[in-house]
């Protein structure tokens, strides 16, 4: 027979069971995948790994960076679209996949604000227009004079992270603004493009300052201009800004952000937002990127959605005016 004492102990314990169960975290239930539309080695990959490491501690589950480069971000976006809307897969992106692609690709396989829901903007960043150390171009003026003097058949070659990336579209804008002759060479990410630039296989490139600034300081690249900044970078005080050089209309900063699949439950999206914001404001981000022209710039999901819409409209107008269309 069950004693009266045992019954009382069992009854006393029962109210605690639901409370204990409620404290068991429902999310995340397994590792979280952080999908990057660029190969390993570039700025996007590097910053993603720092953020993922911080979020692993916050979420108490591994946050795993998965690189899926190609097709201007469409491969990565299609992959995330196919995953369950449960918050376990995030899509990292920048101005290219999240804003420019809508105007660049007539048959784009995703819609940023319909297929995904914004979590937060991450960072804004300055960029550098860089050339190899042995380049004959010592200034932006030298580069533009050469670009104007060359015919279309001998245009100055420039690299980018891929078709439709910010470096690609910005150089198209520069070509249109200055009437110079430039020839695009697309790479699958920043790392291989910068390697070819340092090797002299291409002549110029726009790159995120955090990625190329160390090479400039080591003498492996030469910087002609700072793009997307109101003042010169502290670590490159000798390099002028575009405004100083008379091209303020091209002074567009880079930015990055992260989204999840549309339909992700609000409580899970809120938890991810909190973890992302903590990560982007961490001391590690400041230590690694703080003096490289990178600024933490988190936004609420609603503000980030409005920002994406504004950037999509802004760059769409530029792209259509330039007549750039990608298949």
C-alpha cells in the first residue's frame, strides 16, 4: 500500500512539473545554420564566423556557418527558402542579395521581403578602391584619365565579388559617371578577387575596407579612395574620400544584415533578433573590425524591413538607369 506520506510528497511535487517543463527551452532544439552567399575567406565569411561564435554561447546551441556561393546569392537564398520556417536557418546578406538583385535579375528566384522576414541589420562599412602595388595609377585621377583614354577593346579590368554585387554595380556607376572604359571580371567572392588583384591579373577593385585595408598597410595593395565614409579612415589618413575627390554622388556605404524564412514564429524571431544584436555589439566585433571602417548598426526587424525597401528602390533606379541586366 502507498503510505499517506508518499501521497503527500507526490502531490506536492506535481505543481512543480509544469513549471519545470516550461523552463525547458523550445528553441533552438538543434544547431542553427548561418548561410553565407559567399565563399570562405572574405569579409562576409569572417564577420559571420565571429557572430556565429558569440551566438553559440547565447543560444546554447552551435551556430554553424555554411557557405553557399554563386548566382548573386540566389543559391543561398533558394536553400534557405526550402528549409522549415522554424528559425534554425538564417540567411546572411548584404546590399547585393537583399537590395540590388531585385532590379538586376528579371527571373530572380526569391523576393527578399516576401520570402524572408528581417531579423536585423548588422553592420555598415566603408570600402576602398584599390589597385596592385605596382600599378601606374597613383590616384583616382590617374585611373580615370587612363579609363577615358583607352578604347572599349582595351578597357581597364576590375574585379568584383560576383555579378550584381556592390563592387560590380558601383564600378558600373563610376563608368557611367566618368565616361571611362572598364571591363568587369566576376569572381565567386572577395578572397579570389583580391588574390588576383594582388597578382596583377586585374587592375582595380572596390572592396570592403575591413578586407583590403590590412593588405594596403602591408604594401600589397594601394588605396586610391575611401568610399562610403564622411571622413578619412584613421588607419589610412593619406587616402581621400570620394567627396574630397569630387564624386559625392557615388559615396555609398556597404551594409550587411540577416533574415529568416517568412512565417517563422514571432517569439523565435524575437529570440534570434536579441542574440544577433548582442553578437554585433560584442567586444569581439569591436576588437576585430572597429578600426577597419566597420560600424555596428543593428535595427529592429520593422526598421530593417523599411531600410531594405528603401535601398531596393534606390539601387533599382540606379541599375535601371545604367541598363544593367543579369540572367
